C-alpha cells in the first residue's frame, strides 16, 4: 500500500511540474518583412527595426508567405543579417 501511495504522489508531482513548465513556455512570433522567427522573451524592438510581434498561436492568411528563421538571443533579422542591439 505504501508503494502505491508513493507512486500516486510521484505521478501527481510529475504532472504538476509539467503543467508549470507548459505555462512558462510561452513564446511570440516576430516578423519583419517576409521573415519570421520565434522568441522566448518579449523585447521592445527599436522603431527602425520595423518588426511586428504576434502571439504564439498566430496564423498567417492564405495569400501570405513567410520564411522561418531561427536565432538565439536579442535581435532581429534585417535582410540576411541578424542585428543585435
């Protein structure tokens, strides 16, 4: 019986950890021109960057086309270059 209680407590604790990590895993989609990327943190981009920040569940329209790029850190895509500030 003690083994069953420990198993149940472990399962509940594991589910709680997964739930908390899912809540903190939010991201945003940032686009400039036809290039988009995910960002984990919300930054205030410089006005000259011309970026648009969308929620993570954003979907583009049927006639829109975007290129996805990934890059870690604080910055934005400007053409083919990653600009940090």
